[in-house]
């Protein structure tokens, strides 16, 4: 029964009767054979492992012979292949799609990042394994796994389904009181100090007038806005370009203790999402921005990941366990 190549005659017996043939088997064996022979995967490519997954489903390997037809809708799929790094923000989407899939349903975690987070397991935004979000039936190791490894994982899943046994792994983070842990993420006041880098600084109260003057001089392209968290101050850095003259102008602003600066979104269209990114990662507020909300992290994320006081192993319930929880879980495997 564990052989995926078994046909109907291997799970029952045929009887020849006058004018008809009779096939005798159990409903359990018949349904298991049907389920393993018609897997419809919802391919969920998240990073570089997805390229190998695409190659696996290309014409060279012909997975149609295994009864597999990829589907673009979770309503028509019973297998999710998670290929790539799972971030906390994407984890919620994965959970939603998994809940929408028809049952019985199965999950293959493909690649080191999907299995354990690999190089990024302790980064604030990465889930150390998709099995913290949804139950996983088969793990396909590799960085990235080859198409042959993908196929081996699929065959292994078919063996599991054929015998009617599944024991998926699901690791749920257990934090009794999230508020107590979140209270540990404290913000420290930003102290005023002398210029900390060798560059042109302007007063933040003169930002708008300075920008309007620079734009009149032909600097119509906002290349980037970023920030740096020095030990005693947050510094904003702006880079503007004049494409006609192939010139650039760079300037900096010391944010100050109130963490507020005027927005350039009404002057440069590109400032819209760039200011949102700085707000998300550094906590700097841009006065006058029409849609100042997080752009990378979930709306309810606590703290700002690129600030120096931010704890990289901060727990984010329910998909981001603390490092202590994760290391404990590894020893229990």
C-alpha cells in the first residue's frame, strides 16, 4: 500500500460476472487511492525556492502523470506547496488561503527557509518555519531543493495518503500574556547633539522652503529618503536628482526629540511611499502626509525594527516566537 505506483487491482479484487465485472475493496482504500492520485496543488512561491518549483512543474518533468494539476484558487486545491521564506506579514495570507482550501488538505514545506527560516530565522519579520502557521505533512530540504527533491517529497506525500495516515507538524507559539512581553519594548528619548556625520545639514523648520527652492533649480527627482539611528539622534537623509544636468544634491536633517518632520508628499510623488517606509521602520512622523501608515510591517506591529533599541527577537503573536521559545522547540524535536 505504501507504493505510489499501485493501481486499483492492488487495493482490491476484480470478479468477472455474466455481463459485468465486479470490483471489491473498502471505501477507505478506494478514497485514499483517489486522493493520492489526484492532488491539485496551490503553488505558493515566496522566494528563490519557487524558481525550482516552477521548473518541477514544467514540461520536462511532466507531473501530470502523477495526477497533479496546479490551481490558482484555494477553492480548487487540496495541497499547498510553500516554497520560500515566510514573513510574519505573509503568514497571515498563507493561513487565510489554507483555511479556504478544500479538505482533506495537505502541506509541503519546500526549502530551508520554509522549513526553519534558515539564515533569517532570528530576523524580526521572518517566521522560523511555516509549521508555526499551518500544519506541514512533508518537508523537502534544500537551498533550494532541486526538482528531483520536489518530486521525491510529492511521492512521499502520496505514500502517506495511500495508507491513510497523516501526522502533520504544527508548532503554535504559547504566550499567556502578550502585553507583558510587549512592555519590554521601550523607546529611549532622542537627545539633541552636534552634527554626527560629515554632511550638509539644514534646519527641519526650513525643509519645505529649501525643497521648493531646490526644485525650482531643476531637482525634480526624489531619489530616496532614508534615516540613520545614531546613538544620540535620528538623522534623515534626502537625495534629489537633476536628470537634465546629471547632478545630485544631498542633505540631512536632525529629527529631534519629537520625531516629527514636514512631509514632501505634496511636492514629490515618490515621497509618499518612501516616507511611509521611514515611518514604519524608524517611527518618524511626517506632518501633512495623507496616508501615513505602515507599508512593510503589519499595522499592529509593536516598535520600529531599524531603531537601535528594537529587540530583534521580540515576540509577535502568534507567528513570531521568541528566540528562547524557538530554541526550546528545537530541542524537543
